[in-house]
C-alpha cells in the first residue's frame, strides 16, 4: 500500500498543551472557472479527470494539473481524491514504487485500464511539485515525503546528460532515444518555477537542468518560436514528433503547436529572478513579434517560423498573456485578454463554445495567475490567496 492510504486530512487535530489545533483548515477559495471545469471534466465520485474529446481518456498530466488547482483553492479533500485515483489507477497502487503511467482509458478489449505504461516527465514533475507544496502549505509531512520520493525517481530515470547541451529532462522513462547520443526532448516539460522548487529540496539535477535550459530553448527554437520537440545530440535542432519518427514517417516535420504553447505560459508566470527565466525569454520572441501584427496566436508554425495554421485556439490566447506581460508587450496582452473574455460561455462558465480539457487548463493557469489566485516566488514556492506568504 502506498502513502496515500495513510494521509491525514483536514480533520486531523493536534493536541498541544491542552489545546486543539486544526492545520490546513482555512476556508476554500471560490473560483468559478475551477468549479465549472470540475463539474465538466472531473468525476465527482472517483476524482478522475476526463478528456471528453480523446475518447474519455485520462492522463497523468490532467491529474497533476487538477491537484495543483485543488491546492490553489485550498481543497484538500479534492486533492486527496485526485491523488488516490492517480496512485490506484496509474501507479499500481503505490507511487513510492513507480512513476504513474501517462495514459489510462478504454482498451481495445473494452476494459478500462492503463493504455500506455510509460511515464510522462512533465506530469511527474508537477506531481512532485504539488505534493511538496501541499506538504509545506498544509503542513502534512506525508505529502512532502511522497513528493520527494517521486522527485528522486524522476532524477534517476528521466534525467540525462547530453554533452552538447548539458543536463536535460527526457520526456519519459522509456524511449525518446534516437541513437546512442541523441534524445528527443520536449521544452514544455520543464517549467522553471517547478525546477526551482525541486532544487530547494535537492539542488541537483534540477539546478543544472534550469541553468542549461536557455541554451536548449535557443538552439531548438524555430524562427524565434518554441517547438514541440527538439532533437538533442551532437546537433541540437527542432524535431518532428517522436511517434512519427518511430513510425518512419518520411514527411514528418518539426512544428511548434499544442505542446510548445506551454513554454510561453510557464516562462510568463515564473518570477523573472528564477534561474533560467530571464535568459530564456529572448529565445522565443517570435511570438511577441508575430502578435504585433496579428490578432490571434498561430496554432502551428514550422521550424523556420513559417505559420502553417494561423487559427490558435482560445487556450493559446490565454497561454501567451503572461508571456506578453513579462516581456512588456501590454498592448498585445490586452488584445488576447479581450479575445479570452469574449469567448467565455455564459451557459457553461468555460471558455469556447465547445470547451475542451486542454484549453480550460491553459486558461486556468493564465487567469488564475493574472487574478493573483496564485503566484510563484523566485525559488518556485507557491503563494495563494489563502496562504499569501
């Protein structure tokens, strides 16, 4: 049995000098967007996050994001439920023994179970971060202990050294290794604020990943745009998706799209004094330059910066707002804010006429940060309305 089964909830009391203290029992914060998202995408009974346009699949990413937002609103009951589902269904009942599988859903035989047992390092980082910060803010050592275990396992199984770049996070424990010296990397998998927080727990390898990240981003960008995937070996350059490479698809091209959009989001939300942030922003200035003359972020660009699809979703608009503000492009940020506000559906309370799981997550990160529901200090520590210091 994993640690989840033994965690203490808000009702746990401490008897100190004849008095009773409740820890982590401040009132929950009301956040309509999170409430509406939960109503549509989170199963109330089990805690499973469901991506309805992907055959009702669940990913470790979705679970980790939801745990973050539950922490932001001080909902420990929801946090526990999300964590229990993750451990029971993605980690074989024990997160101290293995990293979670990245994909769970309906299999060809009709059963609902793990689809792909490989890990996803971005979700693993966020999961470790969620637990470390939940332990600190709610003063629950079991959370912190589990977060540390997961961070250590990521360091041992999902971190490599590439001589031409330095220390990097590989996308999963298995695969992504094109040759003896070359890996395919995803630059959106390493939020600087998350690395900074993990570096407080254990300086290495997180400090090295953060300090080497700006070089990876700069050498792997496409015409000033962040790319979804980067090939890193003797040569560092934009890469086609690894699944297309594995399939031998000859016409596969490198693009910046649904993955890369998070690079702008993470950098924009991070404290500028966080290691790697200030140095990384110039590497992706193609986006701010593009938005000076265009109303909507591109959905897809190629490795030269050529726009292949100019119709970025409303989630893309949300994701670039913190980045535009961080780089001093207030006019362009305001334009994206207007688009985002205009897309709010009064009936669902979500963004877009057909709200999608991914767009809503991008919007929750961006609007939650803009509304100061949460923010990060230079060491990556999370600050919230209910726990601002």
